[in-house]
């Protein structure tokens, strides 16, 4: 009797649980830029993104250029990149499901929203989530492996042995509260409910959520959405800020089902830095401006023996930022090629030219990764004179410590993260057609 019941129960569980999970793993979700649908001009959109980008990059630069890595490791505390990010996804939390928009972040792991009763909360567009009104919410004990994934100094136990977390971001944004389990609903037309996701129910929060009502981390750590669901591949395809179509987040087998491509699929490696295990490092080897590959030392783009430096690819940083030794050569090459007056300005970009009325040729810009070349479209790195500003600007800035491939330079590329095999693939794509 026992031998017959067990297989039947297992088959029943597979039938009930697996279809939802499998559907979720092969799901397309809309990504909405935080300024989507606004009345900002292209210049204003770019300026707003540049300010957010600088805040995020400043933290990364400080953290990865510090020489006191041993003391940071001993402290077992990690401060994640800025919470002031670029793209949100729509989801629903609890039973009955309540709708929220949450910021997507490749640079952090935690899934969290603000909960009531709240001791200190950040302004957000949606009402606070009330766990007492959800039939599927439960707290998690300190012994739970997800709770322990916070690190010794980032969680503590309540008198009831419940997990209380603390999560900090580089721009000063932070969240603290109960770490619990809840049912999340994803998708707009085809909704999929995923039970038992670990998430932060923040009741003591500070900083900015940039018009979101929570945050979904898709970094490499165990707390992230992709890790909790066992997703081995995900991708995004970002439309232009001033476009009329939203961007796409593709999960599971949909990630590398290439369509509407405009060029070949190329693949490079995803590298790991044990000092910052959450973020995605990539092997950038050089840069071409025009027809000339610049003489940038290889050391400019590699993680050194102290685990400082390197290059990351990031959805939450708007514009590419290069370490000084590389940026100076790029800047010099553009000035030499353009032969236009360089002007000071208030665009938040380092290099702008006075633009004549006629069309101006610009040099091509190529990022050379190990085994792959990303040939950028003109609009991915040049701010044009669409708002009668009389300027052309290079959408790139200098930075100390490490380099960052920003999301603006990734526009109209399908970027595929194969986290299982540590591979990053990309192909030029009409992202507004997906």
C-alpha cells in the first residue's frame, strides 16, 4: 500500500507545481523605464539618467577601489549598488494578489517591498503591502538557509526566532524588516503564481525607490529571483528611452530564442569576483574608435590581485563609465576624429561638441570582449541635436576603480545571461518588435 501511495503523491505534486514553475521559467515580462510616458525631452531624459548613473557608479567605484579588502571581508557586511535604478517590472504580491511595480536590478539580490505597519518608509506609488491581509504570507526562521544567506551582520533573530534582515545600498537606500515567504504573481496577460518566494517585508526603510514600490534583485546570490527559481538563463532587450514600446525581460528558454536580430550572436565569458559575488563581470579587452584600436593597457580592464577593478555589465547604470586611463584615450580619439569645437555644458557629460547645422559623421565605437565584439549603433553613444541644444555629446564618462557597461549602450541588443555556464551572449536586435 505504501509503495503505491508515494508515487501517486509525487505525481500529484509534480502536476500541481511543475506547470507553473515551468511556465514561469519560459516567460516574457515587460520592463518599463522609470521615465516611460513622461513629457521630458530627449535631453532631459538623458540628464536624469546621467544623475542616477553617477550615484550608482560612485558607490561601485569607492567599494572596488578600496585597498582595505581584508577588513571588508572580515566584517561580513556588503553594501549593494544604488537603489536609484532604471527599469521596473509589474508583479503582484500575496493572496489575494495586490499589484506593485518593482525595480529590476542585476547588481543586487534581495526581493523586497515596504510593509505596514511601517516605522519609516520611502514614498512609493502603491499602498504598503499588509502581510496580515494575505493568506499566504509567513515569516521565516533564522535557521532558514535564505535568512543565513544575508551574512552574520545583516540578519538577526527576533524573540520568536523570526528572521530580521538589513540590506543597504550605496546611495543610502536601505531596508530592514521581517524576512518572509509569500506568493508572487508575474505577467500581465498570462499570469503565473509562484509560491514560497523569500522576500523582505521592510518596515524601517530609507532612501529612494525611484517611482517603484519595491526591488527585485537578479544578481548571482542565493536571495535573487533567478537563484530562488533555479533559472539558468535570462535576458533583456532594452528599447530607447524616448521610444513608445516597453523593453522585455525573458526568462528560461525564451532568453536565447533569438528573433528580430540585426546581426550575429556573439558570446563572451561572465567572470566572478569573490569580493563582489553578486554582480556580473565581463572580460573587456579593448576599444576601437573609428578604424583604430586604442592602445589601452590590458591592466585597465582586469581585476587585480587585490580583487579591485575590472569591468561589469549592469542594467541599473545608465551610461558606460570607463577608468581614466581608458576614457582619456577614447576622448582624445573622438576629439581628433570629430574636428569640432569642444564646449563646456551642463549636460552632465564630460565631452560635448558644438554641432553645425549639417549632418556630422561620427567614428564607430566597438567594445572588444574576449571572443566577441560589440559594434555600437551611433545613437547608443552620441547625444544628437534633437532638442535644438546645438550640441553633440559622447554618452560616456570617466570613473575611478572599475569600468561599467551601462544600459544605454545596451539598447537594441538582446543581452543573454547564461548563469549556469558563465556565458554572456548578445546580438543587435529590434527590441521594440519582441
